[in-house]
């Protein structure tokens, strides 16, 4: 895997997608390749949100409000320090991503896209996570407003993690550096 060092500039990056898309795994690998900090957005849910999801109930906009504000604050902190951070967060709706961009207007977004079948298969094999049930996946897919090409880089979860990281990282390299080889 290619390592993209800090001399390419600092970045604030959102790795988004529904549960089971590999946000945390890809986010960790991307952060490592960039020399950035990785933050799993799930670690910043309130205990009430975690309990709600663990009982099989999907979150609503009100449940997500404070959580999104916290994550936007983290993006703002890293932006103010000109430091790189990768945050994994579902970012299901455009307004959620807009809220996150309040932390850094230049926020880069990687959207991990996958079929319902592949996502469900991944969730069924995942142990020890509070996200439970096909109904919650269906709820997330129903809420999902996929980002447009001008908002995010979209990559399929059918690709290997290394290929996803490599392809997304290539979009971070300034145009003149890419043309120089």
C-alpha cells in the first residue's frame, strides 16, 4: 500500500456509508496511510443512543443531533490545528453531511457503497457490535441520501480495502503532483 505523507497537506475526511459498509476498517487503513488520526464516530454516541440501537431501534434525526454536533466539533478542532483526521460516520443524509462540513468546509468524503445483500451478509457475521437487525439496516438504507459526485468519492465495498484506500488517496494528491508521476 502506498503511504501518503503529511507533505501532501492535512485533510479532514469523512468515511461514510450504512452499517456493514466497512467504515471503521477502511477509515483505520486510510488514516494509517495518511499518518492521520482515526476516530470512530460510533464511539461518540450517547449511552441512550447505544441502548436504543442495541435494542434494535433505529435512531432518528433528534437522536443524531448532538452526535453530529460532536463530530463537527472534532473536524473543527483538527481543522484549526491543520491536522489530519479520518472520522467514520454513517452520514446518511445530505443535511447530516452539511452539519459535519460546518467543522471544515473543505471536508473530503469517501462514500462506501454496497448492495443490501452484501451489507446484510457482513452484518450477520459481525460479533459484539450494538447495531442489530435487518430492520435497522433497512431503516438506514431508507434514510440514505447517496452523495453526488461533486460531494464525495464513491467506491464499492466489493473492492478490497487496499484498493479503496489507494483509489481514494489518489484523489487527495494535488493535480500537478499526479501529473508529475
